[in-house]
C-alpha cells in the first residue's frame, strides 16, 4: 500500500511548521544558525522524500516476494529485540 504523496507532503509541512515553532520558542537558548540549518535540512528532506518514495515503491513492485520476506525478517528481529528488553 503506497502512501498518498499529497498526504505525505501535508504531514511534512505540518512537521516543518511545528519544528519551526519549537525552534522559535527556544531561540533564546540556541544560536540562530542552528534554527536556520535545521530548517534547511528539513526542506531538503521534504524535497528528496517524494523522489525516494517513488523509488521505494518501484523496488517493491519489481520484487514483491523479496520485499515481503525482508519486511517479515525485520519484524522478527524487532520482535526478538523488544522481547529481550
């Protein structure tokens, strides 16, 4: 099941606004360069995420069995790690 790019874009925009608000509230404790560099990093992430999302979806469609087995293996490893902790 692929995520809707419009929904993902809206979520990233909301995250960017929230991070900007949080960085603005704590601006007295941090240098201004940290806030601008974080905002630039988030903008770069949101621009590259749509391209990455399409590439991942293509890889899953090309190799559905491999993707399913990889997801199952990751789930098993995560389950074992959570059970031990």
